């Protein structure tokens, strides 16, 4: 008989140093599928900041299969629905950092879903363009 265990309740034997392959057993999984899962960011930019993470250990988003990429986007959409219902943000930023030069600090693909609230920054114009401050205003 098959017994299902959530990803963070399993004892993994591979990629043991990867925090996304081995999430803490105390971490709440917001969502989970066979291919991906969603958790709240440990260092949130805003209330509800969520990470969508493929279960396959892969550093570069573009090296995931189309099926794996699609699973992440389906989960992102579901996470957005949950956050909208529970926290009612006024908007969202979505982003992926690919490689160290783009700011990736954990070498495992993860998509940031960041709820935004009116007044959370003085001037939100430019959104994700603000990763390079000189290019924010156009």
C-alpha cells in the first residue's frame, strides 16, 4: 500500500545541502504537487512573499523541461489565488533570479511571488525594473 509523505517530511539522500531539496520539517507547505511546491519565503520582502520551487534539483530555470516550468506556473497561479483571498494585496511582483550575476543566492530554481500593498514603497513605478535603480524611471 502506498503512503504519501509531504516533501518536508521525507528523509532525502541526495542534495542534502540544498535547502529547497530538503525543506525544514517545521516549514508549512502552502501547496504541493508531484512536481513542485510552494512555501513562504524565510526572509520575506512583504507579507505573504511566497516561493514556488520545482522538486527537481536544478539551478537554472531554462534547464527545466516545459512540463516542469508549466507545473511551477500553475502553482504560482494557485498561490496567487490563496494570497489574494487571505491577504488581499493590491498587486504582485513575480520574479526569477537566474545565476549569481542576477542575484540568485540559492542554486535551485525558485520563483518569487511578492504581494504588494498600496503605500509599501514611496514610488512603485518601474516595478521589477528597479533591480537596476538607474533604469527604474523611463
